[in-house]
């Protein structure tokens, strides 16, 4: 298995532009998580899905952020419009399901908004 | 006060030394995870614990549920162990992780 695949690895965009981050979870994993990592706040959960359904989006910072999971093998995190304070590394992770399972993280997308 | 506290924040060691990183938490949990992140790199899951002790190679993780405390030990440390080690807890009632701020470990030859 190729693991959790995120794209792009790096994204540099201008303030105000729309940014879309993509994630392909491990096949057969039913739970998918989006995390953001910054120097100031460390790792924070933004949203997670179970069986393609958003379960907890309380970590999404504001309405500029949205996430979708149209099917079991693909999820997107969109920021529109982007702002410099959105600059961070965004990680996607998947796990076999709810309960005490291990997590597999993607390599992350480093977003820089200038 | 953070729900997950790690200590120390930074740690330096000479190759071969025994390393201990501590994690304390204040919430009810169903499991605790230790993660490793190399500079500029992705995050790798090392252990998931709900009780007792686990060992993988030179790494040992323990948890004391009553004391709400976990430790990660590295025996015979090596420069390639240099990384940030992150403790994360899965809440007992929710399927999400809360993270500690990490311990930055540097092992010198």
C-alpha cells in the first residue's frame, strides 16, 4: 500500500486565492482526519470523517475553510479566500475506523500564503 | 493549562545514552499515541497504548492509567533518533486526538 497520499507537497499562493489540498486515504480505512501544524499551536484537528460523513468539524477555524469527502478514496480541504495566517503544514491521516486504531499520516502539504 | 503536557520540551543526548520523554494528561482517554516527526518530515506513529507497556526495537512505551502518565524510552540512542516526539491522546468519548506540544530530541555522535 502506498500509504496516505497528499498533494501537493508544497503550495505557495497569494492572499485571496483559493487553495485546494487533496488526500487519498489508505484503501479500506473508514476514518479520515485533517490536521494543521503551526509553530505557535502545534498540531490541531480541523475535521474528521467516518464513512465519508463529517463527524466533527469544530476545529475548522472559520467559514473560509471547507472539507469534503465525496467517496471513500478522496478528500479535499479548501481555503477560500486564503490569508497569510493560514500558512502551515496540513496533514491528512486515516485509520481503519472508530475505536482504538492506529493512525497513518500523509507526508503533509506545506502551504505558504504571501 | 494544556490537556496534554510533555516534558522536557528539548532534550540533547550523547549517542548511546538512555532517553526518557514524559507525557501527562488531564482528561479521560481510551488510548495514547506516541508519534515521531523528523525535521521537515512527515509523522510516523510509533505506539498506541491503552495499558501496560509496548516495545519495538530500542523503543519502549509505558502508560499508567491511574496516574494519567506515559513515558517513551529510547535505549542506546543514536543520531538518527533525532526528531520531535509527540504524545497524543484519544478522548474516551470521541474519535479524535489531542496533541502535546512535542519534545525535540537531538542525539550527538
